[in-house]
C-alpha cells in the first residue's frame, strides 16, 4: 500500500480539476492501492482560501463542509501535527537558492519527512528537500 501526503496544490487541483491535466496525476490518485493523506497545515490553508472567497467558496456553503467533503468524497485523511514534526521543521535547511520562504510548505515537507510519506506536489522548489529525507512525487 502506497501512502501519499498531498500538498495543498495537489488537493486544490484534485477538488477543482483545474491544473492537474497530467493523466499520471489521476492514475496515482485513483489507484485503489494508494492511501491519501493531507497535513493539518493543508486543512488550515484550505480554510484560509475558503474564507478569502476564492474558487473553493463556490463549491461549499462553509469551510467545515468543505473539509468534510474532502475527507468523504475524495478519501483524503487529514493528519494532525505531532511533536516530532515540529523538530523536523526546526531542523529543515531551507531552499534559499530559490528563495523558498513559504512556512506552510516547510511544515508540509517536515510532516512528510517525519511520517515517512511520499509527498505529491507540483511545486518545483520541493526537489531541494530530497537530500533531507523527502520522498517526492512530482506532477
């Protein structure tokens, strides 16, 4: 069984069918042997997007309803952040060469490393973190 942690962009691409035009993305997501997870940090980012009246707010009546739908309709389990993730986050060497300063990305990367999950993302800056233990699947 493959366990994937979806980056926020991957969750948004999945639920809106906007950017993920790569058929391999859907092959991976739709594979019944793949378990899908998202970080609590992704849930937080999605709620912020919803509350800022982005595209997500056109699909659901409330942020809570959106999160429930993501779990039930897409089979994505939101994982809590644990103490170990905070220490991985604290030790993470940042991708300064590409000016990667997004703290939410860093939390999600640390979460994937800590939980030994493959991170699915389209973010080009994430490859830098492979040498720190990140198992990355890019689309």
